[in-house]
C-alpha cells in the first residue's frame, strides 16, 4: 500500500510504501544528505555546534 507524505526537511511530497519495515520520513535526496552528514559527524567541532 502506498501513501503520500511530506518530507520532514524540504516539505516535498513523497510516495512511500506503508508495508515497509521502516517507513521513510524524508525524500530520497534529503535521506542521502542526512546519511552523508552522519558519516562525517566525527569531523564536527564544538565551535560549529548551535547553542540552544
């Protein structure tokens, strides 16, 4: 079964498979960007972090 959702980052509408084990929250482009960012998380310094 398919369902249309909005991407959590860019707001673009995406069709997802509701029978998938893990449902998508982001479009393919945003998912790839998040994966790249996570792979390079060890390179982030304290100066680059946002303060709350």
